[in-house]
């Protein structure tokens, strides 16, 4: 029996879904952006391509501190979430330094007349959402975190490359910004081009292609990081994306820069359970941001105390 071990630690699930789990993307895909689809093959960076010397890595974290019910003037109760979220940026230009951090707290609810919740250890300002469903509440939190990531990236200073952990969920990113996706739950490519992904060697990428959804359009490519030998065909594969508001040639040049730059930040299994995809700067930033969210138990107790005070 031949088999391969998933590199990621089991508690993180799998970086790659099964064929049954991978949903076909609903986006329109053009695979002829860089080369014709029938000529797809693994690509090394073009001659003359260089790595970025100054890179800003951004990330965001979120945590639900409590589920709440907000009473209305008519006696009805509407659900909500009290949540903490943060975003930060690390600048790497020979050394890594924290460039910016912002922490926010919010009451996410569709309840009319909702007011900020003040506790001994922080205020939860109202963040209106479009409905009462758990998905809508969670999406509202995710969108606010994404907006905060854009703000933090803009305040981190100029850089040749800005690497956002996760897909580019919102607009407003400066030129040279790349979304960095570590795990795969959507299949974008037709079978012939999808097979090329598994053929990549460390430091190689696929040709750039264009994906267009109902309200977005992005250039995408896949890259294999070093340190993934012996795994399944998609071991060490990450998806990179950038906004399709520039010439294709600019996106192709950016893809080469990314391919030259990111492998040196790839993590190793003895240091990170999500190696190699969980880049060292992002892993360190995530730890720091979670710490800055504050103690979950303390915040929960403060919310409970504020709830009791509101009824007395």
C-alpha cells in the first residue's frame, strides 16, 4: 500500500480538500492570460526577475467573546455577537519588525436601536449587519476584520510587496498587494491545467490566469514552496492572487517577484505545524495579535457583569 502523510498537524485539518470536498468555482476562468491553455507547464521566474527586498506581511484575527440577545423596545429579542478582532503588519527588510497593530471590539447585530456595550475591560461598539442568521453575523465580523487589514496595510509604509494572509476579500489594496491562500477548498482550473499544479517543483509556479466572479476579478497563480517533499501532489502549494486592475504583464511580473521572494520565508515542520505554507512572519504576527485580543475569560466575565447591570 502506498500512502502519503499530510504535512499539517491533524488539529488544523487538511490544507487540501478531497475531490469530493473541492467545490468547482463559479467564476469565469481565462487560462490564456500568460500562455495558451494547451501550452501550460510549470514556470520558473523569468530571467532578470528579482526578489523583493522589502516585504510587508499583514494578517487579521478574530474571536467571538460572547453570543448575546439584544432586547428591543417592542419586547422582541435579536441575536448578536460580541467579538474582538485585530489586524497587524510586519515589515521584513533584512530584519522583521512590527509595523502596525490595531485592535477593535464590536457588537454585531441587526437589532434596531442597539447601543454600545461598555465593560470594565473595553467597549463593544455597534456594528450593524444585514440579518440575524449566524452566517450573516459571522460575515459582518469577517468584513470588518478585512477592512481593518486594509487600513493597517496602508499605514505600514511603502514596500515592494505586500502579502495579505488569505484571499483579497475587499478592495482598496495598493499596487503590489498579493493575497496568500494556504488551504484549498475551491477548484478554479479545468482538468488539463489543474494537473500542472501537481507537477510543480519547489520555487515554480503555474502560468497566471484570470478569474472573474459576479462582483470581483483577480489574476491568480499557484506556487509550490520548499520543504514539502514526500507529501501528496499538492503538498506545499499556495494560491496567490492580485486585483485585475492592472495590465496582465504587471501581474506576470508580480508573480515572478512573489515566486522569488516567498520561498525564503517558508516555515519548517519542526517549528510550525502548518509548514511550509504558514510563513514565519505571518505565524509570528498571528501569535502576537491573538495575545493582544486580551484574555477571553476576563472579557466574558465583564460582559456577563455588564448584562446583569443592564437589567437592574
